C-alpha cells in the first residue's frame, strides 16, 4: 500500500470518530440542561476546551460564551478545523480518494451523511432539530464502523482505519475526563457547596458522553462518583471507549503492520503506565497534570505512526 493511501485511510478513521465524539458531546451537554436545577448554568465553553480549539474561537471569553455561539462554532464554523462540518468534509474527501479500497456502501454513506448535515446545520441552533441531526451523525458513524467490520477485508487498510479510530477515541476520552475533573459546571457566585450535591449528575454526563453509563453500572454497583468513573474510563480493559482498551486495540493493529516496532514500543509503554497509575492518589494530588501528560503520550503514538508510514524517507547520502 502506498504511504499516501495509508495516510488517507488513517485520517478517514480519525475524522469519522471525531464527528461521532463531537455529536455525542454536544448532545449530552444539551440534555444536561434538563437534569440540573434552575439557576445552575451549563458551561458551554467547556466543549471548546474539550475539543482543544480555544485558539480558533474568536468570539470572546470561552467561559462566558452562550449556547448559540458555542453550537455554531462547534458544528458549522469553517474556521474551526475540528467542527462537525469540517470533520465530515475531510472524512468525505479522504473516502472519495480511497473509495476503491473501502466498500462502495461506506463511501455512499459518508457522502450522504456530509450532504445531509450540510443542508440541515443552519437549523441546528434549535434544540429539537439539533438533537435529530446529531443523532443522525452518531447512528451513521456507527453504521460505517459496522459496515467496515462486516464487509471490508481485514487487511492493512482496515488496520490503518482502526489505528485512526482508536487513537482519536483515546484522545477524546482523556479530554472528557480532564474536563470532568476540572468541573464542567462553573461555580455560582463562588459558592462551591452549591454544586456539590450535583456532582453525580456531572459524572453521569461524563459517562454518557462516551455512551458508558450502562456499562459502568454493570461493573460498578456503587453510586456514581469521581474515582470509579475516572478508573472506568481510563483503565477498564473491556469498555471500547476506555483509554486502556483503545491502546490495547492500537497494539493489536500495530503488531500486524510492518516496521511497527517504534510505534508499538511507545503505545505499549503508555498503556503500561496507565495500568499502574493510582487513580485515588491522582485525584488528590493532580489528575489534570497526569492527563495532560497522558495526552502528550497519545500524541507521541500518532507521531510515531506518522514518521513510520506517512512521511517520506530521506535517502542516505554517501560520504565522498
């Protein structure tokens, strides 16, 4: 497989996963409005922090941004490289170029999804229409994932899509946990105790951002709390969106690809450090600093993948 084709396939997996994650985040934040008592304001600016797009937001302080402004920025802003419309646009372009490699039904699904979202995003400021559009995105990406699993040969091209999907998923889960540990909900008038009774609602929304609430309840019988939620989303080896599970899937794909030693070494080291981390101690001493480091390590896995398969090889120059 040509390196440029492998890169297109890899980013197809990342952009489709990014689109689904973004749709989930906005949807959960919208539903959070109905779970909280009157007077507790949902911090819409947290969505911008989770997606890591603060530098592209030129509409004032993110902490003070209202719902309409954030929704437009996250879903339709062409200046936001990670907006839903841009993510689907890049996924469509990568699928178009590699449509001979993926099933034709997958290309048609992506193309139709992009066109449908593009036609309906102008209406998505209204919550009812927004929910319909975002649910369509989530369902379509899940269809895409299932279609590839059932109809595409599990060859190197499939492995590169899996690499992109799991790396993007691991990165987003760390961002969601990071936002949760910093409190998605701003304090009211500096009275921190006002929010304390609603901490379980906050952590439930964190779980729902990853569709993990039901699976969490199957494994954890106790009341929803920070320690158990963070442990589940970072270290659980069975939940597909847990960081540890994503890294395990990454390792599995890397072992099938040639020249993967460097990338595999980095991914294995990250998962080993994650598995041995003490979540209770981190919650007391500095979970956010740990997650910042974890995100850099996940980014390093991406750099290793890029340098191994996507960047041109510099020819050796013999000494004269």
